[in-house]
């Protein structure tokens, strides 16, 4: 059986994947948070200070490491800085990246003010910084962008400072953004979460979030009003590297089915240890699952044979 399993060969910390097709070469490109799992830190600096990794594939199954994205820091931001959870789309004749960015690589999570920063590129390799988005302060992250039925581009993102909830912002040109509304609350009725991702499949719009116990699934008819369905990928897979619940995912629609790319900590037992401490516990790997809609429900099979993307 052919099954996706990707590990970053340098840092061994590939996480938060986003997948896009290169319109010039027809290759699939994967951008991901390149956590420094091999860093000796006892604090959080192994998660902070991360670059954005790149892998490419002709079929979405066999991925080759390509390096890291260069030129994302401002000239005045000297030293090592932090890049998380890229969202990359192609629209209006260019590529857009919305990146969680902050200065430095602190050893805890209290010394940063995380912003969503907009970059553009003609070729996926050379990126130009456009702006910091005018969203809540501090600590917004994990952008997802889609063109909605009302004709607006809508961004869903995590507001960590106010309950780790999902908010939305809108734009008609992908450059100027306005905060819209709270979409999925973080407390007390709905668990806190991160990594929102929106896609359309089987006649419905879907929003998934990472609740750190599997992926929560919400369904909508209009990309505005969401009803929670339940969870997917909250049970272990059969592969030895896929024995924990799925985290922060991206989806590529492939006809009537779709491929969901997610990451796991294959050697960290969260039931026994709250924080990963060793290199093995910190390492992450990227996998995929087959997803489809059956009678209005989103179904996922993480043990299915990987299918080629077209």
C-alpha cells in the first residue's frame, strides 16, 4: 500500500502543511512550519524560531525536500525570527501567502506579539512583503482564505488572546482586509481550537479546526453559518507513524473525494506527558487521509491508500 509519510530531513519538525499547485510547472508544492525538533532547548524556542519548509511532488504522494522560504523577514528584524502556519493560495494572477510572523525565537509563549503578514509572489519562490493585516491584538494566527458565495474573499483565523477562537475577515482584493465576526467561539460552549480550514466538497462547505484531540468538523450552506458535525481523525491510524490524533490540516479537493494533509507527533504520548521534551517526542510527520461526503456527513479514512492528485 502506498501511504504518504513525510518528515523534514533537516529539522524533523514538519507541521501545519498547506498544499498548492504551481501553475507553471504543474508540480504540487507543500509549505509547512519547520519546527526545530532537534533543538536542545528545554523551553519553547524549538517551536519558535522556525522557518517555512518547502517540499514538492508530481503526484501528491512522493515528496522531495526543496529547502526553506527566504526573504520573509524585514531587514530591521535581525537574528532568528519565527514563521508559523503559512496559507498559500493562487488568485488574481499571483500567489498570496498569509503567514503568522513574530520577531525573535523566545523560550516561552508570552514574549511574542503574533501578526498575520501578507506576502505575494509570481512563482512561489520569490516573495514580497505587502502588509501586516489590521486584525486583533495580540496574537492572531493560522489563516485560511477562500472565495465565498457572496463574492468576497474570506479569511478565517485563530484569535489566541481571546479564548483561542475562530474569527473571520473579508476582502474584495486580497490586500485590504476588514474584521468581520466571531465564527466559532473558544469558550465556554465550544472548546478552544486552532488551524481553521475551509473547503467545499459534496455539495456543502466545510470548516475544520484542530481541538488537540482530533479535527472538529462544521458544515455550512453559505460559508457564514456553521453547524458542528463532530470529529474526524480522532482515533489512531494503523501506520506506526500515524498512531496519534491528526493536527492542523489542509485539504485538496480531488473530484468527488478530497485529500486531507495533517501532521502528528508519532512518538509523544500526551496521556502520559503534557509537554514533549525529547527530540523523539518533539518530531512531527505529515500524513494524509482520504475524505468524502456520505449523506451529508464528512467521512475520513486515514488508513486508505494515498491517491494521486490531479
